[in-house]
C-alpha cells in the first residue's frame, strides 16, 4: 500500500519528536517529505555512531569468553605450587 510509508513516517514523528496531527497535517507535502528525509539521515548517523561506540567498547573489553578465564586461572595456579616438605 502506498500510504503505509506515509503513515509509518507520521508515527515516527509522533513518537520521536512529539508532533501532533494538527502540526503535521498543516505542512505542505514537500515539507513533510523533507522532514522525513532529514529524520532518516539523523537516525542513520546515530546508528553509525552507536555502532562505532560498541566496536570501541568491545575492543577495550577484550575476550569475555568464560573458558578463556578458566584457562588463565589454571595457568596462574600452576605458577604457585605448594612448598615441598
């Protein structure tokens, strides 16, 4: 349906920018389209920024695999052997 995309865009404006029917309905169609394209660009930029931050955090966190921790612990415990009597 061709109107589905328009309705979806209108709902995004309601949800994210707290705009009402009276505001959106008074816009000329070209202005509505331009606002939607700007909002889509902003969302893409935010998504790219969020992905970049997640990649940076994952690099800083290192390996979060529990089995690698256990291997490291066993290697550390092998270094500390009890004294012989």
